[in-house]
C-alpha cells in the first residue's frame, strides 16, 4: 500500500482514507473455508483504513459491494414508490409519461446492469410500469404490450422493456471485455463461471 501511495504521489494523486475500505480474508485450506479478519491494520499516511465486516458494504460506482460480492438488487419497492409519486403529482398524463421515460427509468439502468437482479424482478418492474401507464392514459384493456413498447416514431409510447433490455446490456458489456487490450481481463472473462453467466444472459435476450 505504501509503494502504491508513493507512486501515486509522483503523479500528484493520493489516497483518501475516508473513502477506502480493507477486506482481509484468512483462508483455512484444511477445512476449505475462509474468514474475515477485522483486526487487520493497514494505514495510509498514518491514517488507518477501516476494515469490512461480514455484513458491511462499500459503494463503488454507485453499487454496494460486500464480502460476498455484489448483493442482489431488488428495486421493485423503490420503483413503485416513484410511480406513486408521479401519479399524485399535479401533472398531465403526457407529462407523467415524459418524466417516466426521461427521469424515472434511466436512474435504475446502471444498478440493474452492474448488480445481481433476477428475471422475476425485471418482469415485476415492467408490470408496475405498464399498470401505471395504463391508468394515467386511461387505456382500454385491449391495448397490447407492443403498443406500449414500440418507438414513438412508430406510433408507440416508447417504454423500455427491462426484461429484454437489461439482459442484452449485461451480455453486450461482458462481450466487449473479450476485446480488451489487457490480457488479464481477457483471461478472466474466459473463465467457465463467467461464460456460464454470459450464456444465461444471452438466452434471456432471445426470449419471445
């Protein structure tokens, strides 16, 4: 850590210990187990970096990461609350629809792509959006989903189907890493576990 801090100093950079966390894993090869060492002492310029406990997380690029990696993201309640706020706001139907497309839905995209999210959660989010949009616009029951998701230029409402869009974005992001200039990145992406996850997202992109 001191060596990295010293090299960063040559470039005019320095660690902000208040935004740093330490994750120390102690392995037990005999029992094929590991434990978290919260007594580890790592300092930067004399300031101790706080260690992560079993239940602790730190935020990296807007994503909460813990000892077990990225926790499962369940945004249904947050989306429901935002949709109810839009419903109660003194807005006209087309203004609610604009706010939904431009402000509400994009705020979830980053977390949905980089967090663990289930197909069921995405389906529930899509269902919530369709329910509220139908209420706002007083659409008859026979209006199809295709009309809701079609482009505005094609006569649709331009909604995003998360159940289709998110797997596609996840798959595309991982596939781009295969062309990385970093050999280590390409090696990591070619691991069996990663390829298995990639195929899962690829299959979901093909859903009818």
